[in-house]
C-alpha cells in the first residue's frame, strides 16, 4: 500500500441504521469509499410511528458483526490492514451507541489499532470533504430527524454553531405532520409526495421566527397550527391532505429561505475574506425537492457554492464516520479506549446550550 494512505473502518449505530464502511484517505487528503453497508431498521420501528430505543439496540447487536464482515470483505481488507477503527460515540440513543463503540474498542484493542470516537454530527459536517476537496471554512445546514442547525465548519474539531432549533427538529416536524394526517413513518417523503398535488395557498400557516436577527428555528408552533387546521376539517379528503402538506411545505420553505439569509450574513461577518463560501446541506430532509429549490435559489442569490451530498451519504451511514475518523487520525486526534458513549454531545462545545440543541430526537 502507498505510503501515507490510511484505511479506516467506520461503525454507525446511533439510531435505527446499523452501518459499517471502509474508507481510504490518500496522503493528499482525498477519499475513496471502499465499502458502505447500511441496514435500515425502518420496518422494525414503523408499527410504533417512531424509533424504539430498545428495539434499535437489539437489532444493532444482532446485525453489526455480519455487516462489519461484509464491509471488510467488500473492501478486500483484513483487520490488520486497517490504520484505525472509528465509531460514533454520540450523540444518539445510548444503547445503540454503546453497541457500536464497544465493538470498535474490541477490534482496536485486539488489533492494536488506534480508536477514533467520532461525534455523529462531525460525521455529517465533514461528509462534503469525502466527496470533493472543500476548503475550510464552510457553512453547514444539518436538517435531519433529530437535528436542525447551522454550523460554521472552521476545521476538523472546530465548529461554530450559528443557530439551532429551540424545539422540534425539522424532520421531526415532517414526521409529526404526517402522523396527524395518518400518512405513516417516516413522514417526510409522504408529505412531499402529497404536497405535489396540493394547493400551497389554501392554508396560511405561520413562518416561525421569520425576520429574527439570529439563526434559530422553531417548528412546534407550526405543527400546532397544522393540528388545529386538521382537527377543524374533521374528515379529510385526499385533496385536504394534499393542501395541508403543500401549505406546510410552503411555510417551511419560506422559513428556511429567511433563516438561510441570516446564516449567510453571519458567515460573511465572520469570514469576509471567503469569496464564494460552500453551503453543505446534510440530513434526510435535504432529499426534499421543494427545499432543494430553496437552497439552489439561495445559493445563486447569496453567491454560495451549494453541495448536497447524495442521499446515501446525506442520511445516516458509516462512510461519514470512517471519513471523520480518517480526518482526525491525520491530525493525531485518537481516543483512549476508556472513552464513554454519550447520549448528548453538541458539536460546538463553546456554545451556551439552547433547549433542543444536541437533543435526542428520533434520529441525529
Ligand atoms: O438523516 P436522516 O435519514 O436520519 C437522521 O435523522 O439522522 O433523516 C430522517 C428524517 C426523517 O424525519 C424523515 O421524515 C426526513 O428526514 N425526510 C424528509 C424527506 N425524506 C426524509 N423530510 C422531508 N422531505 C423528504 N423528502
Ligand atoms: Zn444523522
């Protein structure tokens, strides 16, 4: 193998995806994904309308071993070929995080390889650099089932949170609206599908925190407004459902556009020298076409280079954990085998906590 190359096994078990991947980092910092295996437990949790932590932890125990074997096999490597073992150490559902982290510790210990205990959010934050050589600093918008936040990614291990949700995560809001309408879990894709045939002007839902001079989000009032409309309608026709979905999506889109404008202003104040900052949008909600249009428009209006990783790297996966591990290893940031799993672990440790930040959602 070439000098300076590293091969990292990544393990992700913080929510309802059991995942293992092997990533190669070249001496120059470019990445190659050698394998990326994800087992979704969606079907196990669907009857409960959300993720059940005990079911998730048990499923990770049952499948992780095999998935790691598959990831190593597809990469054509043996454990002794690895340069490090990375696992999500938080934030997330504690039982699941413990399963993955303990497995990583076992492999690291038995093979005498460095352990890389990765913050799941750092995995999302650095995914852009797994795809292409994006220079620091850049702007990250993370919109998933458990998190909704803007971060300035200053460097590996250096994050500055510009704003976060003060209540529900955006994906959670989509899921709750879907549940109100009887559309099943996960709700985001269902809401999007129904919204396509709906009249977005039929219901005037609130645009939470619009115009505020910070970058925070709030979605619980919007969800309550949707609930009131749905209850007021009584029995829902297909058209009612479509109109509620379209009106909800329109409120979210306008809110996002407003918050994004604020985030760009704050980014430019912090880094006036960066001519065309990259905007990375990560998390499952980034798959939404209506919102993608908002990001594309905002990027051209504000002079940003938009990067939306493909869905398999945008939603929870182990390649992003392996890559964050590779970036950390390159800087000598390895971890002690005694490191503990954490349910809560904000990326930006200097920030004063906001209720909802780094919180345990259905997913991180
Ligand atoms: O990133 P993700 O797969 O898991 C984590 O939360 O980490 O995100 C899942 C969330 C769910 O809340 C799901 O409803 C939402 O992303 N989602 C969407 C869409 N696809 C997934 N929300 C809106 N529109 C979509 N097309
Ligand atoms: Zn995630």
